[in-house]
DNA sequence: CCTACGTTCTCTAGCGACTAGAGGAGCAAG
DNA sequence: CTTGCTCCTCTAGTCGCTAGAGAACGTAGG
C-alpha cells in the first residue's frame, strides 16, 4: 500500500496546509521565491511535495523574521547543499543581532510607557501624564529613543 | 534682554532641531498631522515654536511606536485639555500591551535563533543546522510561531 | 443538461510610514 | 554675477503583503 504522500494539490489546499494565504503564495511566485508550479488543464496551479516543502521553508523563515532577500539566499543555499554554510550562518547571526537590539529597545520602551501610564491621574487632559511626557521628551528616563 | 526663543525657522532647521527629516515633515503636513505653517515671500515654510513643539510631540510619539492615527487622537486631546484623559490612557495602554506581546515573541525568537546558530557545525549546507531547522518546523522548540 | 456555488484565474490598486529623485526656483556669500 | 546651498512641487518606489473586480473553471444536486 502506498503511503499517503500528498499528491498535487490546488492553491487553496496548499494555503491550508502551509498556513500561507492564497494571494501570498501567488505573490511569492511572482517575485520568484517559489517556482511556478505546473498547471492543470483548467489552468490551475498544482503543488507537489517539493513545492509544499519550499513553501513551509519560506513560511518558517518569515515567522523567524527573515527578509525576503535573505530567504532567497537561504533557499539558494538549500538548493546547493555542497557549499559552505557560512552565509546561512551569518544571515541567522545578523537576524539574531537585530532581534536582540529590538528586544532591548522594546524593554526600554515598555518602562517608559509604564511610567507614563502609572503617573497618569486619570483626570483631564490638562494634567495627563501621558500627554505631558509625549510633549516633553525631557520627562523621559531617557530610554535610548 | 529677550530670551532666545526660536523665531520662525525654515524646514531644514526644523528638521535639525526636531530630528525629523525634511521630507517626513512635509509628509506630516500632507496627511494633516502638522498644520500648514505660514510661508515666506519666497514660498518657504516658516516654523514657529508651536509648530516645533508639535513636531517634537509627533517625533516622540513615533519613537514610542504610536501609529499615526493614534498620534492624531493624542494631538486632538492635547488641543482640548479640558477633556478627560482616558482616551490617551487607553491608547498608551494598548501600546504597552503590544510592546509586551512583541517582547515575549521576540524572546522566543531569540531562543530559536540561538539554538539554530549554536547547533551549526559550520560545515557544508548539507549538514547546516540553520537550513535544517528552517526546512522543518518540527525541529523547533516550538516557540509560539 | 442546467443551475448554483465554491474555487481559482488575472489584473490593478491600496496599506503604513515613509524615502528617493527629478527638475526648477530662491537666496546668501564672494 | 556666479556658485552652491536650501527649498519647492511632483511622481514613483520601498516592503510584504492585502483587497477587490470580473471572469473562468469545477463539481454536486436536481
């Protein structure tokens, strides 16, 4: 008995299994991230396992915040597995740096927002700490912003 | 002796003191966030202290990550100081929630990226942990992504 | 066979928040 | 009076999608 390998599926099904929306799949094809799949007699796209795997790769990469161009490079690497993986490595490392920087700045932001909100007496706008702090950056505990 | 209150300054100077780029200032005017300033004889924009204060408010709000529409509301509130400040409060609170959610998801992301990078043996793509994890979400320590 | 409905097709335009560049005019210093 | 900077308006581009129009296909029921 043959295992239930997914045969060729139409775009809606590809969207369902990959979690990528239909127009987004078409968009990925348009920008050359996903190769053009074969078409049915009625001109519908039919995705096989290889396409679905690639789509999953793209989706996962996007979830990790990699940019399209970075993903393009990563996919190229995946297609040529003999090459050294240092480019992949450095792309991931760069992304990690970004994420760390972003976390740090968001934590500072969070502190600033909390200070604003906690200081607010919930009266009129005239005494509102939120508006007050926004108008005068000097009232910030100078987060890096 | 008069204090050195900034007189009317051209857009370049406004950009310098506010830290908002020239085209961005014009953009804020275009979308009605910053009122149209008076013009010089030669049709140049001239910003007075009120404009500069508003610009600083906008810039600070953007740095804290508020959306343009939220800033529009905040500016309206600032213009009508008699109103209750609860709308400002809730805008800030919503932003805080977003920031907290974002921090949490970025921390999970960071862990995932670190795992990928640490696991990479720096050999060829064929054994690259980075590419490997990207192709198979199952290899993630299932962060919420 | 006809109809109804869901899916897919292509195409264009829009989102947010800018950013870049063209082509021209004003303005201050040498 | 020329040089070089700033400023003007305008259009178009960025990123990663998202929305919608209008038409064709495909399938299930009657």
